[in-house]
C-alpha cells in the first residue's frame, strides 16, 4: 500500500483493493442513496434518542448492514466532495461550504460518471453544494436527471422546483416534494438500473417543520429544537413513503438503499448526542461520526460492522457492485476501500485494521491555509483519537470570522457557541496549546481523559503520520483552489 487513509473535513485512505467488474452481480441492482443534511448520529430512536420516534429509520437499521464506526467530514460540502470523488475532499479543492471553496474540481471524475459507464441511469435530487454554476453543476457532472428547489434551505413550503432546467411552482413541504421527485425519477428509469442520489435539505437551518411533525416536541424542548426534531420526523415519514413506492413497483428486492448523514450533530446537540463530544465543524468524534445503513434484501444479511469505515469507501464499493470499471489512470488515486467483504460476511473480518483517518475542519479565512495546519485537526484509528482543537496563532486571522473565532470565545469562558446554549467548553473544547491530546474512543467516548503523556509512543506515531499527510496534501489543495476567495469579515453573515 502506498498511502494511508485520510479523512478530514479531512479524510484520506490507502488505495482501494482492485475492483473486478467480472465479480459484479449478473443483474445490476438499483441504488437509492439518501444523504440527510445536518442530522446527527444520535438523531434516531435506535441510537437512543429520548424523544424521537423514527419507525422507518429503525426498520432500515434492523434490516441493514450497519457500519458502527463510520465517519464523514465535519461539514456539508467536504462530505459531498469525498462521496463523489472517492478521494479526500481537499484534493478537489473543497475546504469550506462557501464560494469558491465549495467548488469541486471540474476535472474530477465522479461517481455518477462512472456508474453511467456501467449503463446506469443517474438522477440527482436536492442539495448539491459543490458549485451550481456552469460546469460545476450536477447536470454537467454525470447526472441524466436533476431536480432541486429555488431558494435552497431557506424555502420550506411551496417551493419552485427546477427539474431538468424547467421551473414549476409546487404546493407543499419541500422534503415531501423532493421525495416525490425521487419517486418520479425512479418511475421514469423504465427498467434501466438506476442510481438515485437524494440529498435532502432537512434538517439543516433555518429549521422549520410542518406543525404536525413539530407538535410532539413542543413544550419538551425549545422552539428551534422542536422544529429540528420535527424535520427529522418528517424525513422518517418520507423514508417510509419511498420504501413503499419501491415495494409497490416490485423494485424493493432489486434496490440497494443507503441512508447516511453528512456530518455531526447540529440543532439537537443539547437534546442528545449519543454520549459523544463535539458537533458539526469540530475535530471531535461528534463532528464526523455518521450513521451508515446499507440494505439489499435477500443479498446482504443484517448485521453490525465494527471496522473503521468512511465516506471515501462509497465510490469504490458502488462501482464494484455495479460492475463500473475504474479507469486505469484513476484507480491508483482513489483513497477508499470496497466495503463489499464487510457487506457480504456476517462474521467479523480483518479488514484494513491499520487504517488511519485524518480530520481537519478546514474553515480558515481564505488565504491563511498554512497557518491553520493544527487548528481543529485530528488523527483517528479504530480505537484512538489524536486531537488538536486550538485557534491559530496568526493575528491576521482575528480580523475574520472563522473556526478560530469560536475557539477564542471558548478560551475566554463563553458557555454558548454554535449549536449549544451552555456546553461550549465541552463540545467545542480547546486542547492544550501547541501539543496533541490522545483519547481512547472505546473506553472514553466523552474524550475526557487525555492519554498523550501516558502513551507517548502512540501519540508520536500518529502525530508524525499527520505531518506527513499534511505535507503531501497541502500543495494539491492549493492547486485546486482550496484557499481561494475573500475572507469573511468578523461578524459577517455565514453562507451556511
């Protein structure tokens, strides 16, 4: 193996095992890939949530191969870039959720293009967030059929739907309509194997749920949290609708359903976070741990997988299952592994047990990338998390709003920060400046006991691996525009 896995808002992985088209099933399965936006790992009844009732997600959980140690990037666009390319998002220039640093390299070969080469009909519905202008948009990146809504996350009711460049005013709740659009695409596939990528806007802010979904939470949590939980409940309702649609069309047994969230907990953080420390846009485990359910009836037996897995594994896995050939020049660049062995075996497997994931939140002010090497960064193994959660030392950064702004506020004693009203010191925790902290994720899910001084060998090994990773990745990230743009003034309005 030439490389070590990486995940950051940072993730990089060793090259995947050879993908053999000849090993793919004779009948190509349909693929329905649902990515929810800002739902946390804990926002599910099966994961212990004290208020949510999610019968359809619970059923999918029980009927799926469940990856219990599955990680994505700490925010929206980076996760999407990694899913689409099978490579660390920085390699395609995606380091933030704002323009131009959300723009995925136009020369990147991405998942729908590869699946089209295997005769799949490809459809995109919902939130793209990788550049909508010109060549960056999904219609120019391998999707045959595209549908989204004008106004993005800000329009919840009666949206204008843009399907294949035609605009139509629709009546109803946005997510209900987006699931309707996915079902229309499925019907129009007309017997061809399809890849339906449904990326919801819910439950991303601004939060607003239909009253009937919000009602069970009113009075139990604050109004914002009630809307957030109502949006999750609505997603669960829609999962039930689209599952029934597949069943009614006789497609359920021929369709792989994947359900995944794109980053850590957000507006439900103070309600429940499955015991974890951290949230979206942090380097703590709670910023990147995701649910990952894979269901293929009669093909994969439901079971839990404890191997360390990540979003970069999605592309090589789906290409192998679909029989999509990876071009010779692309194969050595892919950084994920095929999950197929883990999907097919109900017994524990030795599977890339030396894997490392490298996290980096990436939201520095544009032009200051080099100064943020250690700001909100982490290295992860199957059991350990090495973390540096500290603001950078460049005074220039203090002029702009960034990840460092929040950390400086936490250092000054604030209890309130993004997503939390009183637990900033815990979820946005600042580690000791200038050094790494080490935590045992198996024994210490809250990351309360720093082991860096009692386990110096592990700390030094992982820190050296991080330095090597950053040195290799940095010039590629710069080349593809990951540090471009005008930095946001302190107090400016964020675009996400």
